[in-house]
C-alpha cells in the first residue's frame, strides 16, 4: 500500500480525520512564512488529540526551513516528533540527523535525473518540483515535475513524492514515478492553510488505489 503523508495540519478535526483514515504521517510546518505555520505549543495540542505513533497513530513529521539548532531543540522538547523534514543543504541535514538522533528527510527539488540524491546517510528524501526564482518560500508550491525521472532511479534510502499532488492526479503520479509514498498539502485544501476533509478522504482513497493499479499494469 502506498504510504500517505498529509502535511501542514493546523486543526484537531484534520488530525482526527487523518488518524481515522490510517494516514501514515502527518506534518507540522514550523516555518513562519507558510500559511500552514504552527507554533510548538499548537503542534503539541494537535499531537495530543490523537494516539501517538507508538499507539498506532500517524507518525509526526516536523518541517523546518534552514533551522538553527536552537529552534529544533526548543521544538522537539515540546513536541514528540518522529521525523524531521529539512529544507537545507545535504551537509546540514546530515548534521541535524546526527545531533538530534531522529530520522531526517531532506527535501530535494528535481529538474533532471542529475538532481536525484545518492547519499545513503540520510533516512529519507522528499522529491518535489525545483525552486524557481520568484518563490518566496521552499516546497513544491503546488507545482509538479516530470515524474518519469524517478522511474529507473535506485534511491539510497526511503523517499516520497511531493509537489502539485491532488486527488485527481495522485494515481497517475504513483504510476509514473513508482513512488512508495506521497506527500500532499495544498492539494487537499479549500483555501491556503485550511484543509478539506472531502479532499483528504479522496486523496487517501485514490493514492491507495494507485498502487493496486500499478501492480496490475506491471
């Protein structure tokens, strides 16, 4: 079954929905420039609203953009994050993983096969559309890229596909990219920062159907 991550959660209703749907990961965004930003205190309240990952709930992922150690330290002291998703250089991501002794997924913008990561030292990668000059913040920002670039790629560690995914294209994205997991944020929102229960339900259902279809076609 394809793994599913719902990122940018800001309310308990969405947390409860994700837990009920058996979503694999939920993401909290600790970047103030994002409309999905939450404080550590808000993230803790969300965390407490559903069972922890050790109790069968979704794994908690904290998204950080070029963070200093102090920000990460203050956050993980308050919120029991299972994974750190980092927007920074490869060297910095490895440093964070070593210091905080948590799995780190580094976000990578991909324009060609040469951009695909090869370093096995990180626990995982989030593969998405590359950054453009006009972008005011990192992330896929609702844009897709050529998903076929990952078809023959031997990933050095776990990875997931992100950027521009939504309930309508996720099946095709899984088939084209052969991704083991998918990550969505704006594609399941009614407006920036406000998740739609209906879109989340459709996305999860279609993502799980996507892998079944890919198996039938292979």
